[in-house]
């Protein structure tokens, strides 16, 4: 099992979601639509 490397935008998205605890507010804060934000978090 290999360890993947996270891109900066993936870390930023995850940390923002952890702070907001809300997908919509996270997307708004990152200035993107919710679908695109979710795509950043899924493999």
C-alpha cells in the first residue's frame, strides 16, 4: 500500500472544510461551486 502525496489545493480544501463544517460555506469561501469543491476531495 503506497502513500499518496496531497496537492496544496487538496490540503487547503480539507482544512477549510474542517473549519467550516459545511460544504456550501466551504465552497463559497474557496470561491467555487460545491460540485467542484467535492471533486477536489474525491479520488
